[in-house]
């Protein structure tokens, strides 16, 4: 079952009843007590809300349903001032005889309590936080009855407006007596549960209930897990090939609302056109070798939580290849260095035109390092790497380290680097060449000290 009521079916100042509570997108309550009216004084959404007007009586909206064991409740309350007595039931579950099973309520002084009636009754959750005043507060309540008296579990939280960060969250409370196996929960209530409360200036809006099979689609922020995303495996393709990407995205607690692919880094020839970027299976045409593309798949669920995963597409060259670091953008660097158009403090060349450098902070005795990818290639019998190094002032000593993935394959030291940017070549040893198994996954780490 799915039930929603935003109190938009009436007119300002008209008393709310079960008969006039439905219409448009609002589903009618099965019962609605006296002492509440439609009000345009404030609303969480739309133009109207439910305003409680009489502190002398209990005033709640009730929903009847078949006996269920899974419940998701949500709604918005606005307290102009703290409740002086009695209780407001943000949401409550009841059996067919009208006996309470579980109530999330606001008592005197806006104290919040989650009360379970089974086993003599007790507060399953009594947070230190109180119900804030002067703003819309959203509550969320999940309840799973279980099959035994102590097999239930519940979770409750309150939020400021539409925030996804809870002001208070009970976490999952296990072993709660919700009468599993013997109590049939067939009613849900929203509103003022007892006489004597300070009804003036209390409003309710946009209440929602999902039960049974519809529980899985209840849009809750508490316990919401982000989507599980995979951008697929890394690919090696030829220049000019059409690259087909295959991603997956699932959401364990809801639904995936959107997916989008983007280039995290592209080659010096520019970023290709990505066809089908909002699908799980986009494509693009690779440039001529050597190229290295890094793409990211982002999936966002129906509550705004998102996850990402990346994939590399490598276009290796054979034979003699450019052994210099690739001109990667700042987002693809590993290390907190900036890009600059001139040689400066400990600058390592990042493009083939000798114009754009990666620049460290002021050089000191403590090493600062940066790691960049090398152009992909096929297996080689010989090899060199080339970098251009320079200092803003004085001289520096550089460490050059070659990695295959996360494995260090060879390192070199270059002392006496001056303020004149100079290209240095470093030759791979025979042992290094024989140890490399994936020539398309090489990185160069550059470290500098004064």
C-alpha cells in the first residue's frame, strides 16, 4: 500500500474531515478527528497544510490497511513553540482494536520518544535532541515486525526540512517487541494523539506511508545506501577504434534515478565526443596512438546519494614511443601540485610543447612528489623516460621513480638541477624491461628536495 496526503484538497480555514481530505494527488484518510483545519499560513509544499486548532481534543488522521509487517512512515511537522503537554504522534502503528504497537511522538517540552507497546511497553529510543521549533521538521520511521515477539526492528530519525543529514537518528534498533506472530497491525495514525497539548501554531504536511510489498520503494534517507556502480574493466584498443563502454548501476535500498559518464582525463589531441553519456553503454572513437582516456560513471539514486567508478581506455603505440609524461589535467594528477605556464619551484614538464609545468610548493629538505602516467605502449626491448626539470631558484635534487601500477620498477637520482629547464633522459635497465608485464600501465613519480 502507498498512501500520501499533502492537504491540498481543501480550502483555507475549512475543517479537515475524512470526507474532504482526498482529491487530486491526495488520498483520503479513513478517519480524521475534529480540531484541525486547512491552513495557508505555512506549507511544506503546495499552498496548504493541516493546522491543529483545539488543544482539548485528540486530532489525528487515520489510515486503515490490511495486516502488514513492513512499514515506512514519513511526514513534516512545524512547531511554532514547544509542546506544553500531551503528545503529538508524528507517526504511529496500531492493531485492529486501536491499541498502539509503535509510536514516534513528541511529548511535553518537545521531547522525542519512540515507544513500543509490546512486553509491557518501553521507549525504544529516547534521544537527547528535542523537536526543533520555528521550522519544518521531517520525520522518518521504518518498522519491520518480524515473526516473533522480539523479532522486530525499527529505525527513526528527524531532519531539518528536506535535508538528508539527520538531526537525530536512532540507527537500527533490533529485538523490538512489535507483536510478531500474534499482533495484526492494520492502522496507521498521524497527528495529535492526546488532549492537553499546545495545539496553537502546530502544522502537519506531506505525510506518506508505504506498507508490505511497497516498503522497498519507500523514499527514506535513513539507512540509505548509495548505488553500487561499476564502470567495467580497463580496455586496450587500437587508434581510431570505436570504444564501447559497459557499466552497471544498482541501488540496494531504492532505485537509480540517473547515470552519467564523463571524461576525467583525455589525451593531448582533445576529448572525444561521448555518445550516449546518460546511458550505461556509451561509446566514443579513440584517437591515434598513443592515447590514455580515463572515464567516470556516476550513478545517483532516488534520494540523491551517488557513487562513482572509473575505467581506463588505453591506446598503446608500438616501437619507438613518446616516453614523456602525458599532458594530464590537474584532476588526474596524484599529488598536490599546481599547473603553471612557466618554470617555477620544482617544476616537472607535463606537456610535449615544453610550455605547461606541474609546480610544487617552495622546495625544502622534505621531499614533495607528483605522479603522472606515461604514454601507453606495447612491449619494448629497450626504453627510456624523459622529463624536463627546473628550479625557481638555487639547485635541487630529484628522485625519478618508474611504477607499473603500484609496483616500483626502477628509480634514478638527478642532482644539480638548476633554474634552467633541462630535459633529462633515464634508461630502463634490462632487468626492469624484463619485469614489466603491462607497458600501458606505467607511471612516473617525481620527487624534489632542496
